[in-house]
């Protein structure tokens, strides 16, 4: 493995609890769908603040309320967040004090504003604005310092895929992932939907039987829920469009997605909203849809999300840079404002998968040190949500 | 891990893993095209016996009926009939082992 010394570190923000962020943002979290607008409006008043909104927090099953609560707690604990402001309506089903307390266990400033207790929208805006300004100023003095690559935590996603995804963008990303794991960094992937048909392969790549059984139970759980709604992933895939594009079997389709996780052993598998512990490769139970999986990857601790696309997906995430990698030259040419890294040379035969993987690796480190991604510089980060599995009641 | 097929300018197909017995077209390939093929035993070449559309697969070795079909270094299904080197591998001669009701 070729390693230049300068490549083994990046410039990150060391937090009070010892963790490292690649961004240093005040994050404004809406705790319930009814507080979204106030959260968005207060974040707009404070330059550099990020806002996370979602459609949950009330009128849900006990299990979903727990999943939403732990996701919010762990999003706030993400090391890219320097300080957090929670915007509560006041009567929501989840417990704002518990969320603030557990978020604060990561030793960062956390404040709550309750709209119903602060005199409505305008009262809450005044209170929230002053708290946000104070926290933004407090975190502004932190400087980047050189840290080892083992502090890096990368999330993986593919979306708006096409045949170039499985042939070039995903396998090249897998090469970069193998290299990161070899250097003792952490990588998190998910998309349980994409695993169906290749679950036996991931089970084989699991560190032990317990991890393999957790992975298989996630797949079974998702399949059961999909079947209960009258659909059948295993029966309907690959789709007619997949077959026209050259994919013959479900195994092949799933492998084209999970190849982005490289070839390392899976150290552990987590439920949605849980936080990863340790280094190496991890799996988090999650759907394939962008708003929910990117929240799951970020709650698990991802500092950056590497996102392989074929047709070009626009979205970023509020305080986690999302790096778009594409091997379709037409998309690269058509969507220069979405695509960060062009690996179409793998398809045209000008570049090997290893060379493309090395460029992805270098770009991840550049973004870790502060380089803005296309989605960040566009400010396209509002499509966010938290995964739930039960009915709205 | 080495991608033996990924080096060189103007490559028109990709072998995603050294243990694969299928390669994937990176352009629309014509019947009769002769493609360089690296394997553990050294370099050789393969002649396409059919046209292979972009992103479709061809066999790099003889795959007998019920034999394993491999891509990404993994099993993607089994051959439903004999597949000859340079022939198209798709739903007419490859079946899933993981679709519903099978293999589980």
C-alpha cells in the first residue's frame, strides 16, 4: 500500500470529550414537526448554523418515539456539532429534557427553547436567537489541529444509481474504504433494502456469529414489514429496468451496491439511531431513502458521507459534508453543481479502480480538513427525516 | 486484491474481481471482438461469440450447466445451461439462488 506521510493526517476540530469533528457548527434541532419552522427561522439568523428538521416527535408508537429520541440524541453528539439548540413546541410526546441531557453527555453546550412557554413564535425567536448567537460565538474560537486518520468516520450511501454505479463508482469507493479500514479509520454503511439477496455474503463477512445474526435479523425484519404492506422485494427484483441494464439476478444487484463497503470484516451491526463504538467497518439498519439513511449514518457518528451516484442526487446533510462520486460522464457534465468527484475514467478505460479509489481517498481527506462539498456550497441540506416503522397515531 | 483487468488505456471491459468468471462490457461490444484477458495463469485473449451491450456480462471461461457464475468475487447465481467463453451471460442462462422460495 502506497502511503505518503502527509496523507495520514487531516485537520480536524478536537472536542472536549476527545472526539474529532470535521466541521464546527451550531446545530439547531427541531424536536417535533410542529417546531420545524421556528427552528429553520432561528438558524437563518445565525450565519454558519445548521438546522435539522423532521416529521416526527409526537403521535407515534412507543418504539418509534424511542427511535426518534435516540436518533436526535446521537445526531447532537455527532462531533461535527460544536453546540446544539433544541427547539421544542412544549406538548410533544418525546421528552426534551432527556434529549438535552443525553446530548450534553458529549460535553458540548446544549440549550432548549420551548415555544409554548416563551410566548409563541416571536417570544421563542427572541429567546432562541440570543441563545444561538451566544453559542455560535463561543464555538467560533476553536481552531483545526492535525489529527491522525484513525479519527476519521466515514458514512457510505449510493443513490440515483445507474449501471455505472455498480461497475465503477461503488467498487472504486470500496477500494477507498479498504484503504481507510487498513489505516484504522471507521466506516459505516447501511441500506438494509440493498442487502436483500446478498445477506449471506455480509453474514460471511461479519466478525462473529452474533454480528451475523443481527444483520440477518435486520433483513428479516425489513422483509416482514414490506410483506405486511403487500409488497415483495425478493419477488420483484431485479426490476425490468435493471434487467434491461444488464443485471441478471438479485444477488448481482445487491452486490453492485454493497461493493462500496469494500472487503473488510464487519465489526458490529447497529439498530437505526444507535452510535457506533470503536474502529473498523460497521453496519447500521436503515432504509435506502436519503433523508432517513443520512440521518442514521450521521447519528451513528459519520463525519463525512461518501455518496456514489449515477444519475445525480442533489442532497447534502445539515452538518455532515456529503461527497458525490459519479462514473457517468454525462451526469458529470450535466450536473457540475451536484458532482464532486468524476470517476468516469473507469468506464472509459482511462483509469483503474485503484487509481479512482486513491482519488476518492484523497478527496475525503481534503473534505475532512475543511474543503466544502458541492452540496455544502449550494446549501442543499434540507431534505432530512428520521426513520420510523410504526403508524402515525 | 488486484484488478488484473483494470490497467491500461482504452480498456473496453472490466473484471471486477480476479476470481470472477464473468467480465462486464464498458461499451457496446461486437461479436467477433478479441479482448485481452489477464488471469492468474498469465495473459491471454478471448473472442466474443455474441455482441455484448454496455454493462452486460460475458463468460471468461466455460461455465457448465449448474455451475457457479461469479462477479464481484461472489456467487451471483448458477448457469441454467452450458455457457461458452465469450458468450452473453444474462437471464436466459443464469438463475438466482436467492430469489424468494430458493436458497433460504
